[in-house]
């Protein structure tokens, strides 16, 4: 088992560092700076082909304070809402279905 640092052996003596063998690389020198020359890319060609559409002009609201009325059911097909199981709300369309839902408990 190794405890502590790998530079020291298990008796506490410092180990010699081994020099790596293999290829020796020269120091990296970056290439000379050259000014960026933009070329026409595929993306720029496709962007030139697309059509530009005018946006809708913004007009100030004139109707009250801008709040909408909440949607409400105004028909006569649904007579109520029944609850089958826990939070399962079911629309009731006639009295026969209302009785069936009531007997399911």
C-alpha cells in the first residue's frame, strides 16, 4: 500500500526522479500573425437567399386596460363536471352518466 506522496518511499527517503526517455520536442513557436481574410461561406450564401418579411407595426391598445376576459363555457352540451378518481375531472353530458359516475365509488 502506498501512503503519502509518491516522491518518498515507505521508509521516508526521497526517491530519485526518473528522466523520461523518448523523443525530445522543441519549444513551440506560434505561426506569424496574418490578417483575417473572410471568404464567402455556405451559410452566408443561404442567408442571402432567404426573404425578409416586414414585422407588424405596433399600435397602442385602445380597449380598456388590456385585460382579457376569462374563457367560460356558454354551450348546453355539458351539464356539469364529475370526479371519477382523485383529481380526474370528467365532463358530464347527460344525467345517465352522472348517475354512473356517482355509483362508481
